[in-house]
């Protein structure tokens, strides 16, 4: 029965499927090479003559008869896997067929206006097609286009198929032969003796080493079941195997290939191969997706170092719908197989990032330590809790794209200063995590004076917090306990100038022998004392005595005790060869002595009689004075602290 309806395909479709579908020569030649593979060719040779605007593609496959040429090659949309009743999805040699939609041959029109096809299958024949001829047929509203047959004298093929492209669109030729070699190498995984398939470009075989990615790989992750030749991975330092499937997948569904990272992102920017920062996806031995990494929307730092090639044959299974786009460079993203691929990559890359962080810190830090012993000394001197963050910081500084190593040393110096400051702030992890931009880093750390001022400001802030705690202690006994705990080891509470006052075990033992220092609680009670301590600061000898906050002391008692301490300390120091020691005695009281209000001059002379500089301090005044002194310092240094805003803004 004759159908009432009929669908026809206009020749205008060729404008969309061929002439304007492909944008670069590598993608076009991929289709020609895939056809040679499907023709069971052992070798396909590509010859490019830029001067003559001519490209030849010659294979030694089974060739085509005139009938094959019409039925299969010239028929747009011929589905080899479905319509070839004899072989179907496999070639005579058992190769998985790469072609699927029957559109690839049209890609040749993307780079050439004239195409000549010669083939041998029992006999030699050939034809010539042209963009002008097709467009003429379109204008004449002809139902089909008839290529011109070649004269027998023009046909010289003796085996397989020869395609000659002339009147080349020069803008589509790309950067040159070397670039094309690398791009073609990245588009096939069936190149080499193992697969019985060679691609020659201008007489020289293309090999997997031409990809250009393995030579820059520092760390490598190989998927289970992959037989990867790593002989070209000359810079590889670490290698690990990852699962080739998700746990929920059936046994016959897997992914092979590898993922790697370079030492620096700039190493992935190849003049010939283009940007290698991506993961190529192949199926059935040929390119299926140019860079799946772009689809993961993962902006973490490690992705800038990634490269790789994975092969997922389930994306192009014979018994499933075709999910490749017409130019076979991308996939339809709403397909379940694509979702599985994305899930697998997310899972695998999570493991990659964790190991990358560990390996990178290990190797970059070791390299930096070898180059700078002082840097190694600084790292070894850090507490274990801070060392890991410091190593992360140094590893990132080591990998920054700095051409001059002297500049890198500057980064190390400022990085150390910044880390020490952040350590006080409790933000050293944040610094190590976010320093990955050399310009931001230099802006952050350029002003060393401001850095040092800000460093001291942080110290002051921590002290003010301690003072604030003291101020809240209204109970008299509590004041004694707190000050006894902190004051002797932190004399800055007593006098901001005594920043680095220290004790001396030898002197303390002698003062104990002389009865100045004592653990006798009865004696302490008799003297109304909480405790006493001895310190030195800048050549000055300091005796500090804390009296009970509730104890009312008489001036004569203090003078008598103070003179006793000074006499005994001077005796010890003279025996040690110090003839005129500078000694001060400081009494810390809770209640004022009467002379402080009734006879200040007598108080002054009594303290001077003990030793020049001796004095009385009160708990409340001590706390208030320290707070005022350090608060004033903070106000004066705020203008210098430019670093604060920069760090908070990163």
C-alpha cells in the first residue's frame, strides 16, 4: 500500500550537519580516522600541505565498491551498527564500530570546499564533491546531489580509501602540525601495536606520548583494570589505584583510564596541545566528551591542576540510544548514563583531592626545606598542632607561578611573618587554605612594619582580655589567688616595661637559704604575705611581695621587711661579683597604709630608704593602670594595622 504521507530531507540540511557543524580540523579528522578504523584499516596516514591548501587521508582498509559508496558513504544517516546485517556492531576483525549516526563524513565540508574520494574494493573508482555543487543543487531545488565521477586516469588508489581535501579554509587549520598531532593523540585510545592501528601525520606515527599530559603529571591515579604505559610520565612522584566503578554498579559496567595532577597549573597550558586542564572522556576508543571537568562545577583549588583521560564504553552501548551530540564532542546531559558518569567522577575526585593535599604538602615542603635550611628550622620549631597548617602554607607558596626564585624567598619570609601573626589570632589554618594567588599574597604581606605593629597589637589584645577577667574579680581573696597565679610570670601587669622579666633558679635557691623566699605558711601569715617572687629585667633585680588583700599594713613593717630583703639580696649579688646592684622592692597591697594620704612625703622617703625605685602598688590600681596603658597603645597603633582589613577581605 502506498503511504499517504512522505518525509523528505532537503539538501539545506547539509549546511547544518556538515558545512557549519564542526569548528576545528582535529574534530573533522577524528571522523575520517574513525571511518578508517571501522574499515579495519591497520594504518591511516594524514598528509597536510599548507602551501597548496591540500589534505590527504589515506587508509589501507577494506575499501568501498561503487554500491557501498552510494549505499553507505554518500547516504546521510546510514547507521552501520543497525543496518549492516552481516557484521553490525563489530567489524570483520572484531573491532567495536565507532560510527553511529552516519553524519561524520559530512564534517569534511567544514574545512574544505572540494572533496575527492577514491576507494578500492575489487576495482578502483572515485568521485569529487564540492560545496559549490551542493549549493547549486539546493538553488535548483534538486531532490539530491550527484557528485562528479573521477576519470580512471585520476584514480590511483590500490587499496583502501583515499580522501583528498582541497580549497581548504585556512582559518580552520589551527596552530600547525605539532598541535594537530597532540590533539589527535588525545582523541583516540586505540593507537598503537596493541590495537593494530597506526595513525601517521606527515609520515610520522602518532603515539600516546604525543598527548603531552603524562610528561607533566606529578601525581597519578590509575583506575582499576587500566593497562597504562607510564614510560613518558618522567616527573611522576606518586601513583595510586582507584576503583573503576561505583559500588552499586553491575559487574560489566566500569570506567578505565587515569587522572593526574601537574605541579603547577601553568604546566597544563601547552602551546601545541592547548589547555590540558581537563578530563577527556572516550568511548569505544574515540573521543566522546572533550572536557567533562567543566561540567562538575567544582571550583576547588585542586581542579586547576587536573588532567586525565577516562574511557566509559557504557556511554555508547549498542543496545542503548545514542546520547552523543551530532558533532560527537559532547553528550546529552539528561541521560541516566551521563548522571552515572558524573557521580563516579565526583566520588573519585573527592579521593583525589584528599591524597593530592597530602602528597603536595609532603613533596613541596621537602623541596622547600632542601632549598632553605632556615625554613626547615622554622618548621621544625613549631608545635605539632601548628606545623601541619604551616606546611600547607609553604606547599602553596612553593607551587605559586613565580619565575624568580629570589621572589619566592621573599614569599617565604613574609609568609612566615604572616603565619606567626595568624597563629596568635587562631587563623593560621585560614591563611594556609586561602593563599593561592601571588598578587593577593604580596598585597597582604607587603608592609612589614604594619605587620610587626599588628603582631604586637595581638599580644596586647590578649593581655587586655586577661586584665578584663581580673577586673571582674571583686572578691578580695579571688584577687589574691589570680594575681599570685599570673603576676610573677607576667610582670607586664605590674609594669608594661617589664615585658621580658625572668626568674633565676640559682638566685631563688640562695634567697630561700637566706630566708627571703619561704614555703613556711606560718611565716607567711606572720608577715601578712600571700607570696614573694624574685625576677630580673634589663639588669634590674626585682622583689615583688603580695600582701593579703584584707590585711592592713603599717609603713614601718613594710620598710623593715623591704630593707631586710635588699640587704640579703645585695649580699648574695656582691658574692657573685656585682658590687652595685640595682634593686627594687614592690609591695602589692589590698588596703592603703595611712601615710599614703596623711604623709605622702614620709611614704616616699621610706620607700627610697629601702632602695631607689621601691614602691607600693594596690590590686585595683594595678589592674586599672595596666588596662589604661595597653588601651592607649591600641588606639595609637590602629592606624598602622592595614593588614587587618586586607586579611579579613580575602
